[in-house]
C-alpha cells in the first residue's frame, strides 16, 4: 500500500511539474503584458467630432479631445474644451472655413467669441478689404468666388464729350485674393451667382489705386488660374492700338506766294496764295483777292462869295462831285 501511495504521489508531482513547464512556455511574459497595457502618452488636443462647414456654431457635442504625439500637434491648437467654448463669458465661436472630422481646431479657423462668420477674420496681416462694384460681365460672370485670385482692369473714356470716343484700358492691380462676392464669404462655395460687388484683399496703396480708378471709369475682374502668381508687365491699351479705319493720313501741303506786278502809285499789291497738295493732284487754290482801296476824293473848290445876296451858282461838274445825285 505504501508503494502504491508513493507511486501516486510521484506521478502527481511529475504532472504538476509538467503543467508548470507548459504554462510558462505558452503564456506571454507578464512584463510584456504590462508594457502593452500602459496608457499611450501624448498631448491633449481639441478636434472636431464630425465635419463642419462655414458658419457652423461650435458646441460641446461637436468637439472632443484626442491625445496626439507632441511633434504632431499644430501650433496654436486648443488643449481643453473650455478654451473653445468659454471664451468671452461663454460665447461660442463659428467655423470660418470647412473643418474635417478629427481635425485639430485652430484660432485661424474660428471666429471671435460669440461672433458670426466675418470677412474681417479672413484678412491677412498688413492687408485690407476693399469692395468694388461689378456686374455679371465685369465680375467674370459670377465665376470669381471667395478664395480665387483676380486682376483688376480699368477702362475709361478719354473724350467723353466728343463726337468720336477714344477709350483706354489699364491693369490697376494684379494677383489679389477675393474675400467675398456680395455677402458670400464661404471659401467652400462652388455655385456661381450674378454679383453686384466684389470684396478684395489688397494693400493700403492698392486700396488707394482702386479708390481713384473707381471714379475714373469702369473696373472689371480678370480671373486667374488656380496657383498662378506671376505679375505681368503691361502698358495702357488705346483704341487706336487695335481699331483701324481712322482715315488716311493728312497729305503734306506746300504753299508758295507770288506777288503780282502793279504800276507805280497804285494801291497795295494783291497777295495770291497757290496751295499745292503733296502726293497727288495738281489742283491750285487761289486765295480771295483783297478789296482794292477806294481812290482818294478830289478836294472841293473854294466857295465863291455871293454878291448882293444872290444865290451862289456852282457849276454842274462841281455840284455832281459834292452833292448826291
């Protein structure tokens, strides 16, 4: 009986030892498990839960906090929800441009506390917003949308009161950004509309140019290709540069003077001008003759004293020279 008991105990010990060996071999390392279970270190960043469009107002249900590696956090990102929602006594901002889901929120993409979507928040440092009047034609048919870049062209009439008009066009400024069309400032807008005004992002000198040009004539927009930044050297374009039919050039005219021979003691000689048209024709034009001076009137004879109160008797020749006929 003792032998059976000893054998049984030995077998149990062997099975237990085998179980320990199998358990140690098959189960993972406890240190590795602890390493995997450790929380991932990172910087808290406020992101959008879902995509937002221009003008959407933020609330607690639209944002959340994610932890990102420190080298992946954008500059200026919010780290707490309170920084976003508790600005200026609790006024929530609105989105100034489309924001994708899980995209970090940045101050440049949000308006001020409790404010509406505003063009003022889109103006770059050192620039100003200047609005010009346009139409469906001068506004590129409504195809110039917020975010596009355009050139501004001035067309004016140099002879507004003349019977024959002469126009000139000049490029006032080039490569300026469109901030808004009418009241539309949505950068994600893709539906052209008939515009009445266009708000451009310009420097202060360019704003002065537009102020003067707006009173000189009509301003038009020229839409640039996306990504185009070149500035082209231009010159004013006049009507005569590309419109023909202005008439033949005037012919040269040669003028000669000829003095007519007159007898001595006669009135001043008459000047005759002979005009010869150069380049064709032999026609001559005579200037009208000057009217000859009237001959001097003969002096009247001295009066003959009357005798005895008799009436003076002038001869018929003398009477005809001094009395009207």
